[in-house]
């Protein structure tokens, strides 16, 4: 196909291409020694970890597997009408945190069994903040994060952790997109 065979833009204007030399990079130019992989234990987390695993194998990387345990705001906000006492709330939080720790360890063990270098971390806080803090602390070379594909009003109300990480991270971020709700299965 020659440039004359290309379709004409609908605007009627012609596009001009200034050919520039192709830059060929060797994978060794981009070492990914430390890869941060935040996960939330969803089904999509498995897909995200799969991408990270393939990248880690290629680059002989260490995966920093991160789960951020977020205590819901309503638990820590004192409501006068609530009938739960603080000991009851605390026991629920401790149990949920222990379950998260066990699930994180299972993810890490699965990677170790496959010969992947992995270091699991459980943090308590807001996911976006903790992801960026961990990336900076460990000076990671790449963050591989899943996106749940929220759209419309849901995205406006909830926001996107992945989007905020892309905006604020000091290293490259690979976003593994999930299926859009109602878009069918993969």
C-alpha cells in the first residue's frame, strides 16, 4: 500500500506525516528489576498477576505483591445511633485483616512455587496513597495494576485508583484492563 492508497480524512484536510527514524530499543535498556503489583484479590487480580509474572520471568525481576487493606470510613466514624461497641468493630477488623494476610500469602506462595521472586506486603490505608508510597520507597521500575473498567457515573463517584497511580507514580505504569460491566465475558 502506498501513501496515495490511504483513505482521505473525513475533514477533507490531508494529514502530513513527518517520517522519523525508528528507535530500536533492546529490552536490556529497560530493566525491570523491581515490579510493584497491587492486588485486591478479585478475579481480575489473577489476570494482573499473570501479566506481572510474564514480565518478571523475562527480566528476572522481583515482584513486590501489595494488598492494601482499607478500613471502611463508616467503621472509624463515630455514629451515635450505632449499637456496635468498639471491641466488636475491632474484632471484625482484625479478622478481616488476618483473612487478607492469608490470601496475600497464598498468592505469594503460588508465585514462589513457579520460581518467581516475590515479596508480599500488606498495608493498611487508602490504596492510591499506599501504592505510590511503596513504589517510591522501593524505587520500583514498573507498576502493574489492574483496572476494573468502571465507566460513567460509577467512575465519577468512586474514582479510579489505577488512574491516580498513573498520574502520580514516578515510574512507568502498566494498566491491565478488566472487562467493562455488561460487556460480556472474556
